[in-house]
C-alpha cells in the first residue's frame, strides 16, 4: 500500500510541521501584517503628541521633554515602517530585476511596498531565503505601532533554556526561535515548553 500523504517539513517561519515551505497560518499572518501596516502608519500621526499619563504632568528631570512621542516619530520617519517594508520591497525588486519606483512621500512608499510584497507573497514564501526574518520584522513593527496607538505595554520576555544551556528570550506570541549558540530550532509550542532559565544573582 502506498502512502499518498505529502511529506512535511519544518515551516520556514515557525518551524512547525508544514506541507509547504511556509504554512498557511504564517502566510496569512504575514499578509495581515502587510495589509495593516499602511493603516497603522496613518494612525501614528495623532500618537505623535504624547498624552498625559497620571500625575500632574510634571517631569522629574530638569530638561524639557521632547514635544512629541519619540517612538512614534521613529516609526513615521524614513527608516521606520518605510525602512522595514521598503527594504524588503526593494530586495524583492532587485532579486526579480524589476525597476524600483521613486516616491515623493513616505506614505506612498509604505503603500507601494506593502502592496508589492502582498501581491508577491506566495512567491516570497516559496523562494525567499530570509522569509523568517521578514516575517519577524513585520510582526515586530506591527506590534510596536499597535502599542504606541493603543498605549499597550510590550509583551513580557521570559528566559528559557535551550538544550545546550544558552538562554533564549521568548514571549507568549513567539512564533519560533533559533538558538544562536547551537542552531537548534524551536516552534511556538516547543519554545514555550522549554524549562525556565535560572536567574543569576546580580
């Protein structure tokens, strides 16, 4: 009797078993992040003006604070959201030998980059050697922008021990992690099952 079931391999993004190079769940998350980033970019404008958060609004330092939210400014400027998606879009165009258009505004670059990456996502997932890095950068950028807009705190990172003894930093939403010391790869559930790293005395 022949086994017609397709072979599985680790997903190139999260290391969970997949029949494709990047399984559908990871591909859908990348696509959702690409569709959300242009909207988040536009929502960051009002977040530039920092709101008062408790107290009487006075600063404990003697220097005047910046009159805007520095993190929001970083994401809105060249090299922020535009740097992440624009860099990946330019990389795609160079690999495919396509012309890279020039835009006069950052928002136009963000729209174009997210659009071209989304239109070519199937090819990128099937062929790009750095798809994990792209997925991670998009996820981190979306998370950072959302936290600025909503005021939510970043996810707490917890130290877990790799089999080789190296400490890895993971969150509850970690898609997967690779140990830089021994190159062991852990998917989401495997990473969360690793033993907690011992805390070292200060």
